[in-house]
């Protein structure tokens, strides 16, 4: 069950008109905190992200399942189930024995998967799978959504980086 603060942050993002992926980011953030705090582990950063996305869908975030061909059919079906569960608002509670079994399995996994090194490696590998035009467009969009102060700080950093090379 997600923490109340996480749900509140995701709902604030929704009110502000932010994308479902941004809303889901709050649940992923919570998952990373849980791993770092030693509550449980994960086999990889991707598994931690998947757990966060699943929680987000089940909590009502309208995050569409991955397109066919992007992941396995099993993963896509799980995402569709999670999305339906979150949208239906059914009051059914998870089976406590199943929850406990999941928790025990995750407790055996390593904690290093939420380290900054592991996350940056995962981000780099994800970026490599995208084309340069897509990466460039994402950077331009990020620059547009920053405030003036952050933009000028980023420009100064870029200038320093260019001067160093």
C-alpha cells in the first residue's frame, strides 16, 4: 500500500495537469526510498521501477500499459490488470498471505539496486536505446519547463563543460 504522502503528491501532480508518467514517478520515488531504507530489496533498478509503476496503476494513475512488442505479453497483461484495478475502485483487499510472501521474496533481494550508481547506469542504458533526435527533443522540453534561474545555471554549466573539452 502506498504511503499517504505519495498519494497526495501524485494527486497534486494530476491537479496541475502533469502527465501520468510524472504522477507515477512519485510511486517509483517511494519504492527507491523503501529499498534505501532497507525495507526490502530489488534485483535491479528496472524491477524497482516496475514495482512503482504497478503501485501507481493500482492507485488510480491512468498510465497506459506498454505497447505490444515493447515488453512481454505477461508484463503487458499485468499492467492492464493493474490499470483496471485502479480505475474500477473495487474495495477488495489483497490477500495477506500473498502480500507477506511477496515481501519475504523482496527482502532477500539486494539493496544496491537503488544506489545512485545503479540508477545512473540504468538511465544511461535507457537513453542509449533512444535516438539522438528523441534525446535532443527531451532536453529541449526539459529546458523549456525550467525556471529562468535554473536555465541560466544550466547554460553556465554547459559553457564550463565546453571550455573543459
